[in-house]
């Protein structure tokens, strides 16, 4: 028996792996940070034998409530991921699985590799509607990619969409794959019409360093990018620094920041009601956006989510709040679950990469509903 995490986005430490019935593991913390929850590892074992894997430090992880009613994902081919029996006893996360094959991968959520990210960028730039812009290098020397979709013009609204500030929230980039596939489909009427009056600025992965390193929430030097939007720096948070500078050059009329939530088993939006400049106009636009999304997909709901900030009490270091205030625009944080959509459960797959992709495509329709009203 052998367990390894020496690959893109791998994360696990082996404490003891002498017998299949009692494997002791621990999740590695993000570099220079106390955050941890993302795991991704490969097991070589005996087929037909139950393997019981104890993640011993789960109870001290960043979001221990995220383990309640959670099931880990497994895959033999790294393409098809399925849920396996998992229990949380308040201290340890225990994964029980009898492999059918000699080796199997396990992960917190379906991984989205850096190779796939690079393929996504190169695929997108093949479209006549898409321009690929290099914003600059990350701290580990990776490239920050911006996709400009549509022909820029002064009269067009500027729509910004970013994802995966927190690298362990891989559903955010699966969402982006579906979103871009629809937006760049030249036979999709809604996409074509949207690009007549809007330009999209899309950053599919805000945190490539953390993604490759197997981090949950931070970049290469342990910085939570979604708390850097008030004063980003090249030394600590170049990813945000580049994007905010680009936003300053283009302006922003609508902003969507795509995330995953460890604990809540729902898809939901968190708005910017607490920013000082929040207006009735932005409120009305936001309500229309939500109502359209409710009408087109049962994956979305508005009953469960984060507590709404009181007027003037928003945290302006958070991306959606900071951008809404700086540009006086409608902005949302979109959250998807690590577990399942409790309103539409799937026992075999839970919330999945495929469902994230479809949700991304559906959001194009909701943007279409407000696309002509983003400017006064």
C-alpha cells in the first residue's frame, strides 16, 4: 500500500499506512497559513479490500461544519468522480471505500488542474470574440490570465467575472468552463445579443499558485486574496493588484465573483447591501437577476445564504464589496456547495463538476436579462 500527493493540487500527509483497515492521514496547511481543508491524494492498494482512511486533523480544519453530511469524492480515471461513504465524528473525517482497481484518487471536490486551466485559456482565445491578455506573473511565476470577450467600445457595459480566489473551491473554475462555453458559442442567441452591448472581462483562476500547491484558501505566501481588495500589493497579493488595476482602466458595470462554500448545501448569492454607495437602482437590478435565475434553474435558491450586512457595515476588503463601492455597480459573490444541493440531491455525485458547468451556462441567461440595464 502506498499513498502519495506529489502532483498538481495534491495535499495529504501520511501518518501511518500499514494496514488497510486503519490508515492515518492529515491535511497539510496552506503555506504560511493556518488554513487547511482541501485534500487530494492517490492510493495504491489491494482491490476488493475495504480501506478505512482517517483524516485525523479534520476537526481543527478551517471549516469543521463543512464535514457534516459531507461525502468525499473518488475517481479511477480522474475524469469521472463519485461520492464514497464518509463520516465525521467531531474529530476525524473517516472515508471508507473498497476499490475495484489497483489505484484510486480521492479529493475534497473534483479537482481542476492547472493543465486544464491552461487548456481553457488557449481554447478560449481561438474565438474571434476573445482576446487573451497577460496581466502579469504570480509570486511563483505563473501567468495571470484575463479573457476579454466582445469588442470593447465606450457605449458597452463592462461585465467582470472572476473565480477561484480561494483555490480549493474548484467548482468555481468548473462553473467558468460552462460560462465561457456558452458565452463563446457563436450559435447561442443570448450570447450573441449580449455581446452587442456588453464586454466581458473574465479571470477563470485568480489564484493559480494556491491551486497547484494544493491550498484551500490562500496564495503562495498564505494571503487570503478575498481580503486584499482595499490595498493589494505586488509583494503579497499581485493577483488582486493586477486585476484591480485592469478594472480601473476599463470601469465596471457588473461584477460576479464565483466561490464555493464548505458548509451550506445550496447555491446562493451574497450581495453588497452593506456598502455605503448601495442604491435602490442596484437593488432592483439585483432582484431581477435573482428572479430570472430562480425561473430558469432549480439549482438556485434565495432562502439560505449569508446574513445580509447592515447599511454601511460591509467589509470593503472583500472583492464584491470593494468593487461595488469603488465603481458604484451591482456586484455579487456567487457560492456553490462542496456537498450537494439539498433542494435537489444526487446520492451518487452530489454537487459536481458537471452541475457547476451547467450552472455557469445558466448564469449567462440571468446576465442577459439585465444586460441592457447596467448603465443609467
